[in-house]
């Protein structure tokens, strides 16, 4: 059963080769089929882990605990939103050439398939390899439109991403050096489970350095300030469904990798070293995102800076620690992934229909594009953490957890920054949604029932989760929190 | 010759080639230099593997030799031939200052790692400071050059430093990880090629000066 499910998760990676060469009209169908198989396999792997106990297979190469299973579910959920938004993007994109559709779907398969393998690996080296591979594949997607701005964004993403994550490899090496001395040259000396179980006896000097480099490397990929400079370019220039995955899933996966290092570092050095750094970089990210959100004129960059803000909050929660903040973090990553992905798809629809990213030129979208306009407004309200959003619950939990874990100053600062950011964000959202329409209602604005459902389901889920947490979900969150709290899961 | 002296000799060569790279403005010559640097790193792995009888080091070294010293440089040369520029004409930092910077980096890497407790536990090789120096030289090249190709060369130098660090710290990573890293490097070069071609078509040059429109 496990073997079949694992095989299914690898289907998108293999199918990508086929889809690359498939004729344009077949590529989409083949890709969606491959995604469906992979998604079912991923859910089949993750659910038993979230509801019951961790999974180990193939002699420990594959090891899925509750944290990994949770990240896998976020990747699948975000991918579904992005796939549902892709046909509309491909219809609107004017720069497409023959064969481009096949290439788009193939790259999307490799990108999502690669992301899904990250939480499956126990080996920190293979986690690095998978994350770096997805970075490079997604660089091709970022520049897909071939405009000068897209090429610029993709180039920066490729180079800064590769260098940044090079530091994470150095961090991984140092972790390996620390464990090899205790375990000898065995192949499992880089396995996280193994490292974590002997963390108390590792060389503190090496582990400290390992965490620092991992923080720079995976911090770059997570979009933590000051390593975030590539993020607004890449997330704004990429095709909107790709932006959805970049913001909703890639950032989460990178924070996941960082969390693994944080857990080892906390067990070796005591909690204060890595926690303090995470809180500091989290706060810095909130500070850096604020002015760019307030003064933003570009709709997709607005969403991109909001991702920096939310990942900053994620790092903060990881640093705070304790069951309340960590529970908030888990809910936050899920709700942010669903909301931000839907917002990029809906906002991308507005941008593609309005042929401009400028907020000033997109005003009155509620009247022009009923489906995307409503989804954008609803998603933006949810993302701002206004009740009944699950993000309201998660943000309150993170801040409250911070106060109760002795991080009062940082939590208070974060609360102020969040409030200011929300005000700035909603001001722009108001301009986009209301205001005078600059153009008449476009074709296809009123009749897109499938798209409406595709956007409404994730957004309603986030709203419902803000009021009601089903028991299985609460149990799953508790298991993830147990892993994040260092108690296994 | 013991494994330690072999590593130290190759590490010294890697640092020396890094300094040469910093003062070279011809992109064609830089490609040869970085290929030689990659070859030294791979030879160190092969030599140590043979001395100590570690088969996986030899295989990894041979793969690295083929990929980083032969295939990637050939791809870079193809890119170079397709573009009209062959010289880094106006780098942000000129050759003389680059020489000073490259030497300063070597000394900084040496002092920074000398007081680390870990230096003593590495069997006495001086490869770690050399590795850090090569990584920093690669970063310096990437920050001080304008041409897309020079940036890719800088990335390769950075990666040579990383592999040397892997080698100095642990005699290499587990084999699958080494393979994965080589594979990732391959796709970075290929994707870099794709974008270099697009830059040539859209901007008519490989200069990253054109890439300054995205702000705020």
C-alpha cells in the first residue's frame, strides 16, 4: 500500500517528460491526470500519518512524520488551486508559442512533484537537493512570459536562489560533520531522525554554525528579510498560478527545512540560540514588508510582500515555540497557503483581464469581474486576519503564545506591525475592489462557474476553519505541534 | 604522499586559481581557469579515495571531473561563442582592486577559521580555510561582474569551494547527496544557458546592466 502510494507521488515527475513533448491540446489533460494520481498518492501517504503514527519505508530513505505529512498536504492543496487556475492563465497569456503549453504543464509537474518529495526524505542532504531542484525548475516558470521584466526576475531568482541555498548546503555539511564523528561514515549520518536522536551529544560549535548557514540558505528561500530581495520580483513576474505555488507551497516547504535545523539546534544548544535568531529575522521581515505594502502600486507585488510578512510571522512563531504559538503556526501555514494561492489566482485573473498590474488601473474590479473580483476581496479580507478567518485564530494564537512564552516585547512589536500592515493592505484592496471602473466588463467576466467553485472552496474552508476545527484536524495539529515541540510524532 | 598533503596541495591550487580568476577579464580564459579549479577538486577526491581505498570517493571524483571540468565548461564556451562579448570590459571592480580583494579574502578566511575549535579536529588539513576562501571568491566574482556568463562562472567557483568544504569536513557527503548536488549544478547551468539566450534575444547583450527595471 505504501509502495503504491509512493509510486503515485512520483508519477508527476515521470509524466513531466511525456507532457513536455505532448501536443498542446493533450498536454493539459495528461498533466491533470498525472497530478490527480500524485495528489491521491500524497493524501494516502499523509492521512494515516496525521491521524495515527509516522511512516518509515525503504530502509529509512522515506520517513514521514506528522510535520512532513502536514507540509505534504499543504503542497497538494495549493497545487490544486494553482492547477485549477492554469487554464485561464494559458488562455490569456499572449506570448505563447506552439509547444509552450506542453512545456508549461511539464514544468508545473516537475515543480509540484519536486516540492512533494521534500517532506518525504529523512536525509537532510536529499532535502537540500530536492529544494534546489525545485528552485531551478521554477526559475524556468518565473520567466515563462519571456518579457524583459520576467527574464530579469527569473535571472535574479536563479542566481540569488542558487547562492542563497548554497549556504544551506554548507549548513547541511556542517551538520553531517558533527554527526559523522559520533556515528562514523554511515549513510544515515545525515538522516534527520538520527541527528535529532543524538542531538544532545553533537559538537555545539559545529551545530551553531550549521544552523547559521541553514538560516541564511533556507531563510533566502523562505523570503526572510534581508535575504528576500528576489521574492517580490519572482512572485510578481511569474504566471499567476506559479506565483500561487511559490507563495503558498515553496515558502512553506523552505520554512519546513529550516524548522528541521531549528529542532536539532535547539536540542543541542538549548532553545535560546536558534529561537532568538528566528524571532529577530521574523520581526525584521515584518518591518521590511510594512513600508513596501503601504506604498505599493503593483497588485502582484502587494501579494508578494504580504508573503514576506506572513513568513516573517511564521519564523516568529517557530522562534516563540510552546504549544500555543506552534499550534498557531501550523494553522497559519495551512490557511496562508490556501488564501494566498487563491488570491494570486484571482488577482492574476484581474491583472490578465485588465492588462495591467498597476493597482490604480484595476479599480472597480468588483463591478467588472464578478468572480475574480469577489474572490479577491473575500480572500484579501481573510488574509488580513479579520474574523472569521482562520488567520485571525492563528495570528492571535501566535501572538498570545509569544506573550506566554516570555517573548512579550517581540509579540507586542509584531502586533503593532501586523495592524499597520493590515491597514495598508486593505487600503489597496479597497482601491482595487471599489472605485471607478476604468473599463467595461470584459468577456468571460460573468460566466465562469468552475473558476468560481475553484476559488470559493479554499476561501470558504479558511473561513470555516476560523470558527470550527473538526476533531481529526485538531488531533492532526496536535501531532504536528508535538514534532515541532521536539517530542516526536 | 599522504592524503593530507594531497588535499592541502589541491586546496592551495584552488585558492591560487581563485585569485587568478579575480584578475582575469577575458571570459574565455576564466572558463579554462574554473575548469582547472574544478579538476583540482575532483583530482583531490580521486587521489584521496585511492590512497585510503574508498571506492565511492573515486567514483564521485570521476563524475565530478567529467561534469564540472569538462561538460559545464563546454556548455559555457558554447554560450560564449553565441554572444558577441568575450571580455568583462567594465566590471564594477577593476583587476587591481580585485587582486587586493581576493588576497584579503584568503587572509580573512584563514583567520576566521583558525580560532575555530573544529579546525583541530579535521586531521590537520588546511582545506577548510581554502574552501571558505573559494566560496567567498565566487561570491566576490558574482558581485563584481556584469556579464551573465561571469555570474555563472562565479557560481561554479562558489560551488568548488562548497565541494572542497564537503571534502575537508567529512571526506565528502553520502554518495546519493553528491550525485544530487552534481545534478542540481547541471540544471543550474542549463537553465542559465536558456536565460542567457533569452537575454541575448531580448536585450541584445549578456550584460546584467539591462536587468534593473524591477524596483519597490
